[in-house]
């Protein structure tokens, strides 16, 4: 695992818990197979004790997925762990993931337990799970609002009890990047046996910094990131898988690590989830949104048409999109219009292009986006008008740099 961060996908568990994202067994299996094609390291397939549907989903994913570990979530209760193991035992690499809250606010208002009682429950559940399964992950829920010394104490104790992965959840999305980085450094420094387990993070996006927190954690010693396709999840969602993977992939010099994710499967995964759940992706969503590789501003269009790297820091093909999209609207310039007309087999002279452009802007103000049928109609109108004047068309002339910079 040297120089590689593990990608733990919880789309089928935490992601599915968000309103409007419930999936049936067949749909979960379809997503799981796509995650396997992406080569995510761990697929958290559900919470087996929570429902018969979740139990069956975890069991079937365990039977069918061979190239990723399969995890099932459970509370620190024997019946939860037994139910999870019943479903997970078929997996090539099963993982029991158990959790209990450790923050004082959760202890007081949710669990009605003392710190000692919580620590004891954590240790007993990890010890029990480790007798069933070789991979045991423990999460101290609401870790970022937990007293630091108590957190270190619990983490050390559960590693001694057999935990192979320690996951630090920012359960309510409370942390900011520099604070979360300090917490991860603190665990590395203050937990004597931290090196005996993989250190993982699970960040929520309530303040819009889940991805930033996850990346800062990796820079400071985290070895696994928990995330979801399209960033779905409770409330404002989880850290987005596609943003994390492509940030690491695009800025290799800043991270000096890699993932094993097949990035070309990212966009297909995003679209599959959107189709299955009926929840589309916001247009300005990083990496997979409809506008992520779309350009309307004239200067941007000119740059991208000359060399995509002028305004694109990754290629569309790197995430599974065939090509970028030049959107012709009121902000487009003459150069993009000329290029599209030529792609349609129309080669206007500069004078004709200027006249088409004036009509194009008028239509764009009314229609927002001008499609190919509109362009063909505009060109035909101009051609008819031009032939009425002199009966012939002049040779094409490329838009000048001055015109490009004047007409954005």
C-alpha cells in the first residue's frame, strides 16, 4: 500500500441513507459491479441489521464482487455483528465495520452512557468481530467533536483489541481543513500503536469542505478515504469520490500518492447512479457536472479550440466523457461560431460571418442556447440574402486575434 491511498466507497450505505436515494437489490448490485469496474478498494454495501433488504444486498454483493473488499456496518452490539457476518462471510475480502459515538454531546443525549461504558463497548465489539473476520474497522462517531485525549484512548484500546482500520468520521461536517489535519497528525503522534492499523477518514459536507478535509487528512497521514459517487449522503452529503480521485490524479506533485481507481469509469458511475435514483447531477458539479467540460464564453472557447489545456486541467476522456462541449450562446464569440459552422460544412466569408454573428446574437438572447438547426437556418438566410446581392460567396477568412479578444 506504499504511496497509495485506499478508496472506500459508501454510496450503497451512507449514500443510500440520504432522502430520495433508496435502491432495491438489483440496483445496488448494478452499482456494486460498476464500483468493482472502477476498482475501488472497499465497497460498503449496507447496514445488515437495519432491514432485510440491506442484509440481502450485503450478502449478494459479497457473493458477486471479487476484486474489492466488501464491508457491512454494525453498531457495537453482538446481534449487529452476527448479522453482518452472516451476510459478509461469502466475500473474498470481508470487512466488519463497527461504530459507536464518542463525543460528549452524543454520550449525554443519544447514548446515555459514560465514557468508560462507551470505551468498553467499543473494545468488546472489536474483540468479538476480530474473532469472526480478519478485517475489522472501528469508527468513533462524531470524532471531530470528541475530547482529544479520550479519542486517543479509545483508538489505542480498539487497536489492542484487534481493529485493523481506524476510521475518523467528521459525522456532522463540523471540522475545517487545518483543524482536521491537526487531528490526523495528533492521532499519529499520540496513539502509540497507530501504526498497527490503517488510518481512515469519513468527512461530511455540511460546511462544503468534505473533500478539502479528506485531502488534508491524506497530506497528514490518512491512508484511506471514505466517499461516495456524486458526493451523496446524509444531509449535505459525503466527500465526493470523483473529486478526491481526480484531485489526487491531477495534482500528483502535491500528494505523491495514487489510487487504483480506473478514472475512465467515473462518469459512467455518476450517470448510472443518477439514472437509478432519478436524481440528476447539478450542472456545475465538479468533475461530472454537465458544465464541467462545457464552454460558452468566447475567449474561453477560442483558447480551448486551439488547445484544451488553456481552460481544462484534465481531459474529458480521463473520466469517461468522449469530448468537451462548446455551447453557443450570447457570450460566444465569432471564432467558436466559425468553427461550428465549418463543422457543419459551411464556410462563410468574414463579411458573411459578421452578418451571421449579428443574427446569432439576436437569437441567442431569445433562446439561451443556439443549436445546429438554428445555425443552419441562419446560414441559409444569409446565403440567400448574399446571392440576392451578388450571386456568389466569398472565400472563408479566419477570425483575427483582435476580433477574438474584442468579441468574447
